[in-house]
C-alpha cells in the first residue's frame, strides 16, 4: 500500500515537471523573453496600384508577442482574418427581409470580432478572429477616428495562416514559437524582409500595365470591330494588381463593340452613367442596434443593360465581374451607335481612379 502511494507521488511529480516545461520544443529552455510589439504591413501601392500582400508574408514570433498590422496603401482597406479551418465567408449576403437584389457586404467580413472596449484578443489557433475592415477613412458616425491598425497577441505555439476577406489572393502566415525561443527575427530583419518582398511585387506593375495596354481587337459583323479591354489586371500570383481599364482610353467607330473582361482576383464593374449621378459602391444603412448594414446598390451589384445598343443615354452596368464566383459575370459588352465621348467608371474602385473613356467616331 505504501509503495503504491510512493509510485503515484513519483508519477505526479514527473507529470508536474513535464507540464512545467510547457511542451517546449526548444532544446535548452531559457528564461521567457520579454514580449515584443512587432509591426507588420498589410498591402502596398498607391492609387490604382494595389499590392495585395502582407509584408512580410511569413513571420516567426514568440508566444506573448503582439503583432500590429498597419496599412501600406493609403486608400485600400484590408482585413486580417484568422479562420482556424472555418470556411471563408461569402463577400455578399442577402439583406434579411429584403428583395432578391437587396444585398450587403457580409457583416463578418466587415466588422471586428473584438467587441468595442474589449482588450486586444489573443489568438490560440482555434477560433475565428478577424480585424474587420482596417482603413484610413473613418467608418463610423462623424467624429469616429479611423481604424487604421489592427493588433493581436499571439498565444499557443504553431503555424497559422490568415487572409484578407477583400482580396482573395492575399494570404499571410505567422509561426508562433515558445516564449523562451531564441530563433526569432528582430524587427529590423522583419522590416528588411518586408521591403524585399514589396520591391519584388512592385517590379511587376509596369510589365502588367504594358501587357494590358496592347491593343486587342478582332473583326466583328458588317465591317465593325470588336475591341477587348481588360478590367483590372494582375501579376503571376495575383498579389500585384492594377485597378485600371487597359486601355483606359480607346477610340472606336460607330457600330463597334467593346468587350470588357475581368483579369485578376478583384471584383470590378463597368458603369456608364451619362447625365446621372455616379453610383457609390456602398450605401450605409444605420441600424437601431449594432453595426450598420453595408448595402451594395442593386444597380452596382447586378447587370443593367437597357438595350442591345448604347446611343449615349441611359444607365449601363456590368454587375460585379468576378473570376471566382460562378454566379457572377466575367465580362460585359456594349455596342456603340452614336459618335461621342463616353466616360465610365468601376463603381468599386472609382475613388482610387479606376475609370476610362470610349471615344466613338463617325464611321
Ligand atoms: Cu474596380
């Protein structure tokens, strides 16, 4: 009986010792390092150049370190979203009780999981944690400060992927090592890695634009021409994007057709609104409780094509062109019958400068 007791005590002692080690993989456990504040960057670029990547894309930090992402592109919002194996939410969902064309940006992609006033979250590898929209522009009622950085404490060791809900090609990963690990990069090393990755992606921009600006046309019916224009374009792995119509300005003749095709992972529209107010991408509908509903107007989200031929009047819209969603178009075409100069926009990226002009000459 006594011997059995001693054995149990020894086992309990051993177990305690194992637990004290905390499952550490470091060969020679040292004292815990002081928790650090590590700065990362989400996105780069300017105006219509959008480098949709995290800088650096991979980072190794200690458990207990706080990561803070800032924005590299002054006008392009991003999210920092850890899915932990749950499916990526759709970008648009129906507005409850609304018409079929009443759609909103999916709330879980737009709003943070951290409740107002709560402390900075700690990520332990199993929960859905998301920044919501991080942007330089204020997103609340007048006077709300912009929410332009996002912080998260890293907890349990492991390697974790994260994504941006706005940009499907934008992925990052964080490896968390024990708090006493010594093999982590300094902030200076992280910064220089970020700069190298940024330079490599920015170098893709000029070739993407040059390729997009090559004139692509084919013979249409009755001596007309079909002109192909890209709506946006992207580099090899789609992290370097340009939100531009390529070519931005084209000259065609009466009877010719223009076909716009989306090329790249971001959504775009082709929207002609002669004599009418420009449509916005989002209408903010305040709610009695909780966050507002972010409605995407039906005349932006869906196809509006009043007739077979554009005579310079009426509202024309491609709907959200998207290479990922099978329900959405990837192209839009218009036949122009009246000489004139017609400006158009991408209703999603107009504020960044995504617009174009079709000049129609007399045949
Ligand atoms: Cu666009």
